[in-house]
């Protein structure tokens, strides 16, 4: 589970990360990583209505949250990460989401 202290809550921080951060795309996700002002890395998720209804969106968010909780120690301290799910994420398995996230992370790390 992703700790509450590891989540971005303020919309200004989320929009700043999406505007100013490095952008990386995969088939199912768009990843934004920006330098933040906090001590630890923080994460936000953007899963819109194009992904599906409420049940589907929450399922995708839960899966992404679980994947990110394992990957968060690999991020530099203080960075802000926004994960935006694309419509194909609704039909993706957990492993497909994990592969796509790792692919996007590898592109951002370059």
C-alpha cells in the first residue's frame, strides 16, 4: 500500500509536475516526473472517464498504486510523479500495467 505521505494531494503540485516534468509514454500510461519541493518522492494518479466507469477506474488506480508502492524507493528523493492512465489500461492485466510502467520509467531515467 502506498502511504498517505507519499501521495500528491495539491492540484497545483500535480499540474506543475505535468507541465514541467519529464514526460514518458507507453502503450497504456503516460508518466510525468518532476523535481519537487518535498523530502520524499510523491505520487499522484490521473485516471479519467475515458478509461471506463467508476469501478474500472478505481481498479486501475488500485493496481497502479500497488505497483508504484514497490517502485517508489527507486525514485530520487523529492521528485513528484504523476501517472496518467490511457483508455487501454482498463483491459490490461496487472503484469501488463507493471511492464508499461517500468518501460516508461526506463525512458524517463535516460
